[in-house]
């Protein structure tokens, strides 16, 4: 169902700053959280940084397993995204509770999120700033997009459940990658 | 002209992932670059991380002076933002060349960008990952918003001069800050 995307293009999904889902698996049990604090760090290899609070149940999974999937939800998933953010994997199976489907990934034990229009399989490559800032550096090992969700509009969190949805696209002559 | 914004709200400007302008001053000479690789790291104190390529002229200014201003441009500045990104402070005075105005900041020598709807005065607080990733950790010392640019729509870079502009805003019941 998903189609592979060149790793050199993965940054184009994250650089605009959408809310993402961070999926992990600890001892084989999948979990998912909502995350906005991420940024690209390098084009190739495709590296990013993200901050996952040590208060989050996903923190231990990411720390221990060293792997995750970053799913990018379109606007149609906004309600599920908020429910994921409002609850903890300590208490419930978020996939089952919120109509999300965990699908096997190719490089990591963490699952793809079937309903997301893109999924990035990642491994943790640097934990130097985890203790101080809960900051993980990740490398994208494999990138997937759902050809059936073309031109998906993403959502961006402005705080306290207020989101701005992607509007028009403009193209300007640029030498920036 | 600018009005102070509580530092505890600064994250609401950056978390949505807009393209920003990074203003620096080296030996009193102001410069500005376009940046998309940034994320929040902590709410209070308001800390963020950003990646500034060592190939950029601004890198040395940020490294040496340890200060900057992050200006957030609205959609109306998109053309100037791209011109800033397409040129180097090595060659030209980007403020003068692209109709931008450097205004004195209160806590740092780097200037505010008058045309931006928000400006964050920042100091570099951690350089541990500069050598490896060009990653700086910054703390926001002072935040300013332009009361005349209410509900400004920001732009988000998707690569090669393609930008998505903020569209509708949705509000969902959330326990997330």
C-alpha cells in the first residue's frame, strides 16, 4: 500500500513543521504519541532531532529500543491526533482505542501508522543531549508515502489544541534546497 | 511599536514550524538569513534548538557573538524571505537590499527585524552539538509581537522554494499545552 520515497526527499515532509505521530514498540507492544518538537538536522543522511519528554510513556521505549516510526497525519486525522496526545500508553492501547492501525515496518520493530500519509522508519543515532533536554537525534532508514493520499494537508500545533491547517501553496524562485 | 509577549507563550510562535529569519550582528554589522530547521526544546525557560550550516555566513556570527534574533515573517514577506535565503551577507547588506529594517533589540546586539510580526531575542546556551551537527541550543530572553499584524499567516518551506501558507485554524479539546 505504501510506496517508498527517496530518503533524500524525506526532509520535505518534516521541514514544514507538521504535527507528527511517534510510534514505538517496547517488548513487541506498539504505542504512539503526538509530537511537534522536531526538526531536520541533515539532508543526507536524512537526520532529524526531536524532543520527547521523559514524562511520556514513549520516552522509555525510544530510549531502550532506539527505534521509532514518525507518521505524518493529514488533517482528517486531527481528532485522533489529539486523542493520542491526551492519553497515555500506560493506560490504554492507543492504536485500538483511536482507530489507528499498526502495520509492520521494514527496518524497525516500531510499526507504521497505516492511516498516516507518510511514515519514516528511524533509528536513534545520538543520545548525547537526552539527559539534558530529552533531545534525540534520529536517522531516517526508510521513508514511505501513501499514493492514495496525494496533496495531504497537514496540521501544525499552536498550543492548547489550536491547529493551523495547510492552506495555499506558493512557489518562489529559490536556490534553497 | 512592538509589544512584549510573555516568554511562556513564545513556543506558540515556533511550534507550528514556520520559516523564520535569523538576525545576527558581528562587530556591529547586522545580517540576516532564512531558516527552517528549528524546534522548541523547553517551555520555561523558553529554549529552542536550530541548525545553522557552517557554510552560512551567519554561522560565525552566531558562534562568536552567541546571540541572535529570530524574526517570524508573515506571508507578505515571502518574496523577501526567499531573497534573503538566496544571497549571502558576505556579498551584500541584506537588510538594505531587500527592504528590511534592523531595529535595536533590548537584550542582544543582534537586531529585531521590524517587518516581522514577531521577534525573539535569543542567546546561545549550549554548543555541545555545534561541531557535529551545527546544532545550537538557544534561550529566548525577550519576545516581541507587532500588534498591527494580528493573525499573521506564516509560511512553511517544503523544499526548493515551495511554501505552504497557513490556512484555516481549528480548535480541538486538548490537554496538551
